[in-house]
């Protein structure tokens, strides 16, 4: 293993809520992958205080797309600095690995292309490289919270495909997955050969395909290298998915669609696993990822797999850094304060509501809390079958006197008592109640209050 610190971040980042200073470090590292039989590179962001804290940290993996490498999108690191420096989330480690490969032999196409995190006889065992070699090496080398509840993966474009693939196929490793403009459902591209490849091959058929003809040719060959390798078919050693008239070849497309995240979602739905899924895409996406994300959301709907899908006005790569705090807050919700005035809950009393005050971390004002998103979702570590929604909110005020405004909300005491009975709360006892919601600018937050419950029956 070789390590050298290439950047020390001492940045004054202009945040939405003000300016903050951070001093994390970025290390450029190589390690040897047994699955690939080679050294692979990555960037590792370590939060301020890592060297001396002795603490263990959650890990977020970010996978780059086709036009990037592991050094790309430095604004993702800026976003990590932002949410940590402003006290929104607890510090975490960010890992940006190299997920590119160079599958074409004899120097025919020297540019690296996405591996799609697939085990291929042409590109190498990139899925094994990621889920076994890399994750294991990171946990062994850095002070991580080495369990699936503190491990998350996301990516941009084809990196979004790889992130979703890894999480759906290995939910024992990852608690949540994100995707920014991800190429999630390969089958959507099957009928668009002329649209995608037409600009690369002007003129009339028959067409002679080559990976250096243009962007989509390169992409199609990269997918073929991952999904349809053929070592008996020189010079590119793949089965290309389109015939000489740009029509899909059925048996090759079956090999492609077998590797779609729709396939992995179907297998995931049949398991007993759980996974937090976050999708986002620009409405102006010039690569067609908006159509792919809409289609994949329909697949998840049909399989009854929960997910969150967010749209924004932007192109394929225009908002990766800007929206990364939202994804990070999905993985690790903002540390909200949820307090009840007397930390006491007794449904026998005459007052029919239970009051809570909510306060956001850092300089985020409570007026940013979107009331219609507030829910009680968990009691004593058990997710409720049906989340509880508040009855009403009150005017903002500094209830606890710490100089920051609180939002006061009321829940039905009857409904809260029923939820406690449903999850098997024993009384008298202290009961942990988890409130979750979002801000008006789409950040996710979470707060826990512990109530003393003497009785539940009226």
C-alpha cells in the first residue's frame, strides 16, 4: 500500500447558512487488489480531527462516471466539508475509488472506460474488487465503523449504475444507496440505437462500429466489455449489441438486460433485505438519464421497493456538488433536536396531545422545517408500520432559551400510545421516539426524544 497526502483542505467554504472553516485532509492512495491483480488508486477524505480523535467513522463511497476518474468532482469533497463543518452531521470518511478499466487489447483503445462494477473475463473482476477488496481494505486501513449501518454508496452517471448494482446485490454491506443522473436501467437504451449512435456514424448502413467513433460508441463498447465479453471476437473482444443497421441484436441485448439494475431490484425484492434508496436527476439531462430514472422508479414501484426520487432543473453533470449535501443528509440525517417539555407521556391525563419542539443544527433556522414532512417513524428502534403525522404546528419561538428558534408541534396522544402498544413497549420505562422530516431545501433531518411512559392503557 502506498499513501501520500496530496491536498490539505483549509478552505473557507461559503455555505448556504454562512461561512465556516474546515481542515480535513485528502489522501491519494494506491492499494493492491487481489481480484484484479493490480494496484488501484483512490482518494480518501478524512475529516478534521481524524488523526488525533481515536474515533471510528461512517464511510461514504462516491463512484465517478464515464467522463471522470477518481480525481474528478472535487466539489463532492467540498460538500463533505460543508455538512461536517457546519455541524449538520457527525464527521465521516469519504472514499472516491477508481472504477475505470481498459478492456481493449493491443492498444486499440487506450482510454479507460467504466467497469460498471461487473465481473467480466475481459475487464476483470471489478465487482469483487469493490465489494471485497476495496471495502475490506478501507475498513482495515482507516478507523471506520465497519458495519453496513454506517456504510453508504453513491455515484454519478455510470457510477450511479455501479452504486445501485453494488447496493442491491450486497445489501449486507450498504445501508443506503444514492444515484445522481444514474444510468440505472440498461434496457431503456435498447430501442434507441439510431438516436444514440447515429451522430457517431454519419452515412448509410452497413455500419462498422469502433469504440473511438464518438461518445456513445465508447459507452456502448464499455457496456459490451462488461456485459457481453467475447474473447473469440477480435479486435474488440465483445459482442456489440447492435447489428450493422443499428438494430438491437436480441440475444446480445438479453445479456445486457440481465445486468440491468431492474434485474437486481427484482432479486432484491424477493429477499428479506432492506435498503434506503435515493435517486435524483436533472429535468434537462442531455444524456437521457431523466427518462431512465423515471423508468427505474416505475420498476421500483411495481416491486413495492421504497425509494425517494428528486428532480432538479439542470443537466447531466451540472449539480453534482450542489446537491451532494442532500444525498449526504439522506445517508446521515441532520442532527435535529427534538424535545418534549416534560419528557413525560401519560395518555391517562386529560390533555389529548403530546408536544415536541424541533430545532435544526448549526445556523439552520427552524422555519426551514417543512411541516408536511414531519413524522414519528420509529419507537424504541422499531420502524412503525404507519408513521404518525403531527396535528398542528405553532409559531416559532425560542422555547429552550438557547438563542435559536424552535418549531413546536403537537401529536395525538391517543395515536402515539397506540403506536407504542403496537411495537410492544413495556411500561413503566423510558421510550425513544424518533422524529424525521425534511427542510424546505430538501435536506433530511432526524431527532430523538426519550419519554418516560408510566402507563399506556386508559
